[in-house]
């Protein structure tokens, strides 16, 4: 295996884990969750915006897209900040 192939394999596995975690979060949301209020969303967003572990529109810790994670009552911060 070439070094480039190994890097591609790692990136593929990372993306597969991200998809898997999203599917689990979606199932939790469908079964138990609901949309949070705008006030709760804004508080969560403010904490995420100050977090060093944020990678643009995603969480660097769990890989979730923040626009969905912040909206769903069934989700929480992996660092227990909200």
C-alpha cells in the first residue's frame, strides 16, 4: 500500500464514522427529540462560537454539523459545555 492510499483510507474511515454518528443522532432525534427553542439554540451557539474545538461549521470533537446538533434536544456537547 502506498502512503497516499493509507491517507485516503484514513479519510474514508473518518467520513464513514461521521456518517454513522449522524445516523445515530438522527434516530435519537426521531424517537426522543424535538427542536429546541430559539433561546436555547442561541445559548448553545454562543458557547460553540467561543469553543477552541470548533472547526468552522462542525465540531472537531465529534464531527457533527453544528447547525443540526444545536437544534436537536436529543443532542449534547461532547465536552459537556451545554
